[in-house]
């Protein structure tokens, strides 16, 4: 990647992003590397928890990217345990998860020391994002884009741009990325592992960016981003339950699929309560559910979440765990989309 000449801005330090639940994978993760202790006794800002993402799945910190990269690994480059039948089953399951992960959108919050701002164009009133270097989620995880510096900027008047720079220098500005994994003809794998598998890098197709304050509110939207306001309050809460899948990724019976729609009214109170604290909360939650012979839910657990909201995820899992459906038995993964009726 080439970087146009730019004026270097102040480098800074910020705390690592909080770990959260990430997509699961079939292959073990590389051993994590312990982060060095901070030399400063002062508590620094942490990335905001407001991951409103229009259904994208959250990827946080080193471990989050490592998990996603393991899920995206080509099964032909992996070895599986057990006899030939068990290996074939594991291979098929991993292929299903990989194909599903390849077509999803992801969201990451980059701490202040993990990205750079290149320069400010006074004529265009535009603060330029430095895309000539990677976006570091942590010490051992980095997202890369093939965009040249200057391709993305934030339209801000001089006083607002100056405020962003000052706040970023204090570790109080974060970068939100909405992206998809990027593949090339020369490199079929989505990720590059280096330093003995302890450092992972992923090339991405960057769809949208925004600068965030510590509370998750948006300071500026990148000029490559859609016109839709991802932070708009949810005026008409709506829950959509998509057709569930079996535990192995296949289809479920029509009776079980119809019964899953009975969960919608149970989850709406959880969503309405969560919106009181976060009016713009949107996202997707995938629940793994085991239904007994009499329709009682015997197990309810979170499998994936793009919500970034522990209360809503826990409330939904608990409500489903007490439900009794009109049919059973069976296991299924139920995708629940939280949003507004006005959303496109």
C-alpha cells in the first residue's frame, strides 16, 4: 500500500478493548500473549460498548480477531481429530461455519493508539484518515485495507477537527469500522499469522467508518459511509425471528420453525427495557436452543451477538429458557434481529 505525503499527528496510548463474546470456531486458538502492564497508574478510557451495527457481528481485541480468523480458515489446510467419519463430520461443520462467516459484515472498535489521522485539508474542511497503515485492535491483531490515504475523511469545521485531535491525544476518541473480510487471487486465506501464530492480520473491505466518543456517541461519520444514521433512536421497536437452523447447520422441521416465532412476544419486553438505556440499540442475537418432548425449552444459550449489550443478551436467553413451545423435541439455532420498523 502507498501512503500520500501527510503531516504526522501526535501518537498516544490507550487501554486495550474489553473482551466480549465472539463467533465460535472449530479449531483451537493460538495461545494468547499477555499484554504488558501499563506504566501509568491513571485509569485510561476504554472503547465504548455502544456497538450499534445494523446487524454486523462484533470483533473485539486480539482474541476476537483470532477467533474470526480461525473460523475463516480453509478446511483443506486443517487437520481434524477422530476416525475418518468423525473427521468428515468436523470438516463439513467447519466448512458450513466458514461459508457463513465469509458473507457476514463485521464491526470493530479501534482504540486511539490503533489508528492515525493524516492531515487536515482547510479548503475542504476535511480531517483525513490514514489508511496507509493498519488498524490495530490490540498488540497482536491488525486490520489492513488497500485504500490509499486520502480516500476516507471526516467533514469537520476547524474548531471541531481541533477538538477531535485534542480528545484523541487524551485517548478519548475511537474509530468504528464496518467491514467484510477481503480475499485475493494470490492469497485465498483471509488472515495472515506471523510471529509463530501469536500475531494475526486480516485484509478487509472497509464499508463505513465513524469517530466515537467514550460513551459511544458519534463525533463524525466518514465520507465513505452510507447516508443512513446508524445512531438514530429506535422509534418503533421490532423483533424479527429468522427461520432457525439445526445444530449442524441444516434445516429444521416446519413445526419447529413455526414454533420459534412464538418467542417474539417474549423478547420484546427485554428489548424495550434495553432501549431505555440505549435508544439506538440495534443488532442480531443467535441463541442455541434445546426443546424437550413437551415443548419446554431445556437449554438456552447465546451463540453469537452483535448487540454489544450484556443485559439484552442475558434477558433474551433467560426468557427463552423459561418458554414452552407448541412442539418439540429438537435443537436449533435461532437468529433474532432487533431493530425498528422504520429500518430498511
